[in-house]
């Protein structure tokens, strides 16, 4: 299968539509970002050369730059998304933003980066191992690849509901899915305000504004592919690459942060 066909399976156009709607950087996501990159922290970003693969609107790169990254290179497969990222990061002179495929990465040199991160991308790919191989090639010796993906544990009931909804939402125009996302976000907001929860993730969601919940819900409804990895499946994502060490964190009790050292 060509990289073009692989890219299209990842629903880049629909994510591009979503980024056009939610196109501004927001500090409310900063705590979430540092959950995603755990066990790394702010100090681990300082003076580092970083690659952000599947950058979206540039939010993750922004937090890296704000915390002292020496240089950040970032790419996305959707042209409209790249334009938004360029606008959001226009005040930084140590960025290089470009359009590329995670399967090709033709504009990126091998053995270059202290940190390569791909957050919220791998679980939408038809061939994640190919992408991970390409990403790991870009990491310099002693550097790290950081991947964040959806988890199965902690999402069991939600997965059943989302699979049912996606039968319809992946076929609907984005505008209709966006409207549905608004309705569901308001409903979820009210439920979270009324009912207590012991879940780490839903406790965090209780503090979110409606428009944040709306974005999260729409993000779950638009993709053709959304894989939720169990603990036993996580090592299968990287068992084909030659790494020195790996750390796995069960983030928020419902997702996985994987830090692989070269």
C-alpha cells in the first residue's frame, strides 16, 4: 500500500476540519501535555532538538518551546493544518514547520533529534509499526522516541459506545458530527457536574469547560481508525526496533505513554 493510501486511512482531512474549528493554542492543555510525555518533565525539554510528528496546530511544540527547547521541527500530513501551526508559532524563530507523511518523513534527517514525539497519532494509523520504524530512525544515539496512544484498560465501556457511534459518524459530513459533538459535550458536562467519579481521567474532565469536552468528543467521532491498546499489546508496537531501554506509563488510567531510548 502506498503512503498516500495509508495516510488517507488516518482521516487527515477530517482532523484538518477539526483543527480549523479549534485552531487556537490554549494553556488549559499544558497539564495534559506533561501527562502525555511522562516520565519526561520540563527540564527534559530544555536545550533539546525536538521533532513533533503529527503536530496538529502546533500546541505540543509550543509547550516544548516555552520550556526551553533549543529547536523544534514539526510536520503534519494535512496542508491546512500546517498553515495553522505556522501561524500559531510565528513568534518563534527556532521552528521548522512543513508538510510530510509520517510514513515517509522525506524532509527529516536520520539520527538528528534528542527527542522525537508522536502524540495522539499512532493509534489512528493502519500501519503503526512502519511509522514507528521511521520515527526511530530520526532519533540520535542516546535520544528518545515518545509515543502516546489510547489505552484499552480504563476505556472498556467507552470503546463499545464509540465503536457503535463511529459506524454512523465516520460516514456523516464533518458539520453534522461537530453539531453532535456540541450536544454530547453539554450532556457530558452536566453529568460530570452531578455525579461523583473515582476515575483519574474523569476527575480531570470535571474541571474542563464545555468547548474542551466538545473538542475531545469530536476527536473521538471523526476517525476511521482508532485503536485502543491493551498493556500486552503495547510491546508489539516497538518489538521490531533495536532500542536500549523503554519506559511505559499508564497515563490517567486510560492511555499509554511509551518512552523508548536509542
